[in-house]
């Protein structure tokens, strides 16, 4: 009763007042009174309120827009709180509201309308349709009201297409979905009403779809909301028009008649030609158009109309597929929803477009948003399980895969990242969501398998670069540090350089595709056998095959682990074959080019009636005419790059398989460890990195905490293979390279385990000297000397504590090392000092005879490492005087590494210094900058550890050579504008930086010191490069505390020269002096 009283006393008088005097004031009273009132309690309320207001709105047509706008808003408010139960009332509201914005006679929008009145009209139509009951809608969507509905649709499409006000466009799209009964609140199960709506307004479908398609494809200026709503409306409207709701559609199968129709191409062509029956033509007359509309209204959505319209929709589906890669989540979500909706409900009616929609859903199944991806995956699973859609899905899936495999090479070679990423997303979605049995059937066809694997191998194609042949000729030092950090750094796999794919996201998806193939037991064996066959045939794509099998077999996922373990063992059997490990990693020397050599000719003429001439070629034999080496046996740069890349990928595979297999990889250590260690010792930088990764992976797989523990536990395996290598091929450097790495990974505790190995080396060294292996043995010596410094801490602790050094256990090893490092007997004395050695030996024998009667003092027993170092340095001295520059450098570096280790043992050190001095002086006289650099390093160490012993010799033999070199080199460095980092330039820098320390170490004074300063002062000139002036200044500054007067006198001689003033003034400023200018002297 309270509602009735409020209606009678307030609402009805307010409405009547507005009817009598229509104005904004009286209308505001109505709006205020109806606020919060429930018009749904009694139907009389809406009859007594809505009807007068609608009639008054009809009377106000053409009046002020503000009043009509407010009145339509008031009507929308009242209608939203009640239900329209009368079809005539709904029609009246729609017609009257439509008249406010559209001229029904001219069928155009009224001019000069504000955006507010358009918005109010659209909202009023929306509320009227939304609050209508199902019975009302069934009565409204009939043939007689098609004209009204058409006018509403045209108005809404014009607003969507032309208006800029976003709220108005959004409301128009919502109202459009309401007119088509596809809004969010619509009853999706009410098949009868949906079919009735579709049959009533399907005539207007082309214009609606075109407008929505254009809106969906507009740029981002229209906003994400409008784009997503347009996509949603487009999909839902297509769905209601093509959904399979009748028994004929739901029971559709491929029967005999359908099979026969496939061969009736003429009928299909005729159907395509007769599309104008449904869509019209510009050339058609008015009578033809009327006849076409009458026929469509009679036949409604016939099978022919469905087929013809479906063909016309193909461009829309093809072009909207780009939306699946849109950056806005809301747009992608709307597009994924409509695609899934169409696949579920319109599969057969949209058969011609099923391919495009399925492609988008497969790609979106790998979307970064999990909600979108899961929605698409669920749809694909449902399609493959439903009997009604299973056949068409299988058919289109096969066609889709074939189409993408054919266009993949073109996309790949264009190197456009977005294209590659979208294509790879599709492949990943296809492999993840299509049934494994279906995939197996597809790949069992040899052509399909070949095309599929070829596309994958093309994507994995590796790019050979110059960096693959980079080498580091100095002895490589194993990187130390945190094992986990080292493993993470090596896991970057820098040798994997893809030729066509550059972005990380595309590479990650490519890796995921490989993992998906390995995770399916029905597929992995097919691809594995095919790639294995290519590897065995030495195909040009064998590197990519190795990488693909690595990606398939080694993911750490638990899925299909048993089947992948079987493949991993077969894979190891393949990659551990010797032919994968003995490839040439360096190209042959440059081919000798055939030059155009001049040939000499002379002519001899005979005079007479018939003159003649004889030509004689004086050079009748050319060295270039000789038979050269067969070209096929050469290793070109391309071959070497391929071999390096193959070796890296094999090592990569070994490391990944080891991590995948885990503890059980120990059965493969015997076959793999020595090969990996050999590659660790490679001078090729990238091969070394790959081998280090493989070694660290094997260590982690077998759960060793440190590399040294791994080496110690595997010493038996290593020793066996090294012995076999040395006995089988003594000239090979492989055994020495492996031993070098073993020493670097080892600790003092590993030495006793290498006893038999050192015995083998001793046997080989005792044979005639092998000049081809000198460099390798020097590398071993240097590796040992470098690591003795690390082991020396423990050895010194044992000596200081006066503890026995495990003589009973390690004495044999000591004797072995001593015998190994004995000086080999040379066929020719390379140093030319054999007479000196023989004389020393004879003098020693005589002294021994004289001292037989005297008691011999007991010689202190040296620590084991000192004996080893002493013997090694004695061995190395002989190689300093060889003609080979590489051997000279290696020998000098070895001696420099071992000399500090004998610093505390002067009796052992000085004889070695005496022996090395003469060869060292000879190297100083040869003026080879590369060798001189190492010579000065050694000289500096001699000055530190044997300064009194070499002082006089240095002043007479070395200092003059250094002065001469610095003077000559200063002329070169002052003449060149830009200094390249030549060996001479590097030696200049080193001498200027280290000469002061050398002087202080030997305590050089007097004339010799002055001569050195007079030479170095040349580099204070401004004509010298700045990089040389800086260490020259530092030289004098360092010597100021040692001998300031000499520094002052030397610099004063150059202070008056313009080129020297800046540097001299700077040094004098440090000394506390300043040079007076000319005015001060006056």
C-alpha cells in the first residue's frame, strides 16, 4: 500500500504535470519522484507511466534536444526497473525513440544531433530490448518487424562507423549485440529464439559484419575496449547465424552422397557464380533486388545461403588472424573467445573457414596468458573427442600442418622476428594439442616426416663465424672459482649461433618444440631414427641433427623419461664414436697461388722470298706445372669451421646427456672422459669452452664436489688410454695434451695415481729425441711448474713441521719423475756447449778421485717438488737455443715459472742461473721482440733472486743490448702517428715499466745508471706516444729516492728543449724544483 500511495500522491501527479507542461523542471520532478520506485510490482504502474511518456516523446519530436534527451533517459530508467510484457509496447518504444534520431521517410540520420541525444536513444533501445520477456521477443522477431529492426541496425552501424565519442560507440556495439540476441545475459540454450532471431535479420548480415570487421582492424587509437567489443560482437553474430542447431547439422557426417559431391566441380562453380542470388550485384535492377529479397525471406537461412556466405567470410577470418598476436591482453582474450565459440558451434557450417580459425586457436593455445591458453587447449581437446567434429578436425589439422611446413622456409629466410615467433608458436601449439596418435599417423608418411624434420633442421641451422677458429696459443689455464657459478657461465652455450633465428624468445620456443617431440614416445623414436640415419650418412645437416636430438632427449622433465633414457643410450653410442672426435679443427695453410711468371722468347728470322721465324721458349719448365696435392684432401676454412662446430655440438650433447642420465653415466666414463679432456686441452677457444661444459656436467652428474676428486677417482681410466695413445702413436700430442689438463685439474694427492703413466713417458723420452713433440713436452713442464706453486703451500708446511713426506709410499713416484725429467740425449748439441759440460764432468771426476779419502758431507734431502723443479729447469735450458721461435718462448716461460720455486734453495738455483745465462744473452742479441719480451721477464726474475750473481754480467752483456734496443725503437715510435700494438711496441712498454725495478733490484749505480737514464729520457719527448711518455715519467719518479742527483742532472740536460719541458717540469715539481724562465734569469 505504501507503493500505491507513493505512486498516487507523488509519481502520477508529477507525470501529469510534465504532460501538461513539458519542460526540464517538470521532468526533473518526475525523475526525482521515480527514483528507487519498483515499477515491477503492478503492471498498472508502467502502463500509467511509460505510455504517457512515450506518447509525449512522440509529440516532442523535433523540439529541443535537451528535453528529449532527458525524457529518453527517464524512460530508460523506468524500463530498466520493470519487464515489458507487451510486444506492441516494445514496438512503440522502439519506433518513437528511433524517430528522435532518424528520419523514417528519408531513411537517414537527422542533422545536427548532439552526441548526448544519440547516446540516450541507443541506451533506451538497449534497455527496452533487455527488459523484454522471451514471449515478447518471440512475437517481435517476425517478418513484419524486419523493417524496424533494419532501421535500428542501420542507425547503430552508422554510429559505430562514424562517431568519435567512445562511450557512444561502446553503447552502440552493446545495443547491436542486444538486437542480435548475443549479449551477455542472453539465453544460449534457447535454440528456438536464437534461430528465430537469426532467420529474421540474417538479410542485414553483410553490412553488420563489414562494419564490425573494420572496427576490429582499426589501429589502437580507437581504444582496446572498442576493439575487443567489436571482435566479440563479430564472433557472436557469426555464431548465431551459423550455429548447428537442427538435427541435420548435429548429425552431419561424411556419407556416400557427400563423397560424390566432391567430384561435382561444375556445381560448385555454379554455386560460386550464383552468389549474387544472396548478395546482390551493382548491375542488378530494382526488380531483381526485390525478387532476391523475397526469395531470401521465403527460404530463410538455407543450406545454399550458408555455403555461399561462408565462402564470403573467408577474407574476414584470414585477416583477423593477426589479432592473435596483438599486444593488448583484452583484444587477444576476445579473439580467443570467438574462435573457440565458432569451433564448438559452427564447425561444419564454416567448413571453408575452419582452417583459419583452427590455426588461430592452435597458436593461442601457447599464449603467454594462461587463461587464454587453457581455454584454447580445452576447446581443442573437446573437438578431438566429439564424434561430430573429430573428422573435420583431423582433415583440417593435416592440411594446416602441410601448409605451414611449406611456408616455413620462406618465413625463416626472411628473418623477420615477429613472423618467426608466430610460426613457431603455431608449431608448438600443434604438437602440444593435437592427439599423439594423430601426429604419429601423419609422420608415418615418409614425405611428411621428411618435410617436418627438414623444417626443424632448417630452423636449427647453425651460423659459422670467424670466432669458431679463434685460438689461444699460450698454455690454457683452467678457470677456477665457485663450481656452480662456473657451471652457470658455461651453460650459456655460446657455440649455439643460429643462422636465421636471432631473438631469445624464438630460440626458447624452438627448444620447447624439441622437448615436446621427445616427450611423446610415439613420436620421439620416429624423429630419432631419421636423424640418426642422417648422422650416419654424414649429411650436411648432421650438426643440426645432433642439436635436435640433444633437445629431444635431454630435458629434465619426468614425462616419458623411460623412453628417453633408451634414446639417450643409443645417442651416446653414436656420439662417442671415434670419427666424431678426430676431426681437423684447423684449416690447412693458405693455398699456393699460381702466379703469372714471365717467359723469355727470342726470334730468329731467315731472309728470303719466304721469310720465316722460329720462336723458342727459354723457360721450358715451370714449378707451377707440377702435379699438386689433390684438392679434395685439403681442409678449407669452411671445413674447419664445420668441424669445430660439430665438435662443440658433440661435447654439448655429451654434457646434456650426462646431466640427464645422472649417476648411471659412470658406465660411459671409460669411453668419454679422455676424449673430453683432450678437447679441454685444445687451443681452439670455443672447443675449450664446450669441453669444459661437458667436463663440469659429467662431474655434476656423478656428484663429485671438486674436479680434482673426479680426476682422482678416474685416474685408472685416464692412465689406460694415455698409455695406449703413447704406445700406439708416440708422435701424437694427444696424450701430452690430456696430461696437461689432468695436471691442471689435479692436486698433490693425484700424483701417486699416475705412476704407470710417467713410466710410459720416461720410456718415450729415453728414445731418440723427438723434435715434433718438444712443444708438447714443454707445455707439460709448464703446467706442472704452474701447479707446483699451488702445491708448494702444503709441501712447505710438511717441511717446516719436519714431518716425513710419505717416502715409503711415494718414493717410487719420485724416482719416476726424476727419470722422466732427465735430459734426453740429443743427436746434435743445440746449444753448442757440449765441451763445457764434458769439461765440467771431467773436473768433477778428478775432484771425486782426490776426495776419496775425505769423508763426504751428507747432502740434505730436498723436498720432492724441488727435485722435480730442478730437473725440469735443467731439461728446459737446452730448448732456449733452438731455432724454433715457439720452442724458445715456451722454454723461457717454463724457466720463468720455475725459477721462483727455487728461491729458498740457493745451491740449486745458482748453477741453473749459470747454465741459462749464455743462451739468454744470445737471445738478447738476436733482436726478436717476441722472444726479447720473455727474456726480459726472465732477466727481471734473475735480478730478484740472484742479483749479486748476475750484476756484473748484466752490466756487460745485457744493459748495452737493452739501451741499443730502446734507442733504435724510439726512432720508430716517434715517426709513426698511430701506434699499432706490435711486438716491438709492447716490448718498449714493458721495458719502460719494469726497468726501474730491475735497477733497484741489482742496485746499479755510476756510469751504467747514468747511461740507462740518458736512454730512457728520450721517451720524455712530446714526439713520443703518450703511452710511452707515462711509464718514462714513472721511471724517473721511482728512481728519485734511489739517486736523486743523477735524475736531476740527466733531466737538466733536456730541460731547455721545447719537446721535453712539460714532462721535465712535472718531474722537477715532484722533486721540489722549478725551471726559471728567461725573465727570472735577467
